[in-house]
C-alpha cells in the first residue's frame, strides 16, 4: 500500500432483518478468522471498536408483518450510521461486520452524511423491496431501496430534516444478482438502478463488469462504499449464509471485484455481511470474508 490506512472495525451482531437465525454471530466468526492480524500484516493500523448494541429477537415484537422488528432495527441502524460517520470524520476507513444486510442502511447512511457516496452492492439479491413488494417482511431485503428514497419513512429518513434520498439511485450498481422478487424488479427499473446480474457477468466477465460499475458510481461522487453480502458467491464457496442461491460468483471473481475496487483508490468503507457460522463448514465462509476484505484494501498474490 502507498500509505497506512487507519481501520475501524465495527461489529453489528444483528439477525432481526432475516428469517434464519445465526448471522448475529458473524462478526465474531470473521474476527476469529484473524481479520485484525491479517490487516496489520497488510500494513494497516487497526482499532477494533467492538460491537454496537443490538437487541435480540426475544426482546422484540413483530407488530408489523411487512416490516418485521422495525422498532428494534431502526435504533441499530442509527447507531451504525453514527459509528461510520464518526470513523470517516476522523479520516479512518470503517469496516462494518454483520450481521444481516439491514445494517447497511445505517453504514451507508452514515457515509453519505460525510461524503457524496457511490455504492457498489454485491449480492445475490437486490434488497430493493418496500413494504408493498416484500414477500417476507424481512427488512434485510429493503435497505438499498430505503437508501434510494423508497419504502417506509422510518427507514428512508432516519432523522428529521435529513435530505432524501441519502443516495442517488443513479450512483448505485448491484453486482451478482440472481434472485429478484417481481415487485423488486419493478422498483429497480423505475429507480434507474444499474444491475449487473450473473447473466451479464457470464457474458462480459467480471473485469469488464467492474470497470463499468466503477465508472458509473464514480461520476460526481467523492468516494465508493462497498456493501458485500457473501451470498453473492456460489454456495460451494460460501456455505455459511442464510439465503444461498446457486449459480453465484466464483472465489476468483469475487476477489477480482475487490481488487479492482482497491486499485481505484476511491473506496471509503465497506460492509461484510450475512456470514452465518451455524451453517458454515469449519469457518470457511468467515475466512472467505477476510480474504475479500484484504483484497479490497490492496492485498495481491503478486505485485511487480
């Protein structure tokens, strides 16, 4: 690396946004895969901020079937936003460990309060549902829509008098999608989101897809935020996820996507979410998550 990167590790042990339990243990699994040690070997200065306070499901009620656990999720999202904003204000690089993908509403919201942010969302799913289109009511299927101004006002606008949307939909790219709900597809088209799904990646290759994505999100922005759901990878490579979908990214495709982002010098923060140790094999998926993080921060097998 050309200069030392000051890393803040922020754990968000939440599984309220998903159907299957277990992703609340994701931050611990990723840490146990030697994340901090590997970042320090890479030359980074690392401070682990610990985990944000998150209520467990047994302490919360589902009063709104189309917005499950919203009253417990919103405070978590606000805490995540504050933690990421504080990190960026200090000139640091936030790494947010999940936990389910609902946390990204907070992390990216916090980033966008500090910098005009483009978003690359690597995921098997679009996470672009609203209460009207969701088939499950799970909020981990809604954060990107809310960031782009769609959905329940409690998710779209976390604080009064905040501008909405916090993210320009024209500066968002979804990479690796292959499981989109019908109403979600309509939302994505109407919002003008660029979706480079597995079919497009198969046709043009990951290098060209990422070049296209990076150019798209860089226009008129101050930096790029990466939100990476490990279910974007094929389940053969990432078995420890709650919503596996066959036909995903290969290990090398995923690493290349992160390597290309590192090369831009524009990455300002990242999420690594949906690691479920209960469903994993010998912490394989958590170790993969660490490899992806390191690649996004510049690690290469060989550099001449």
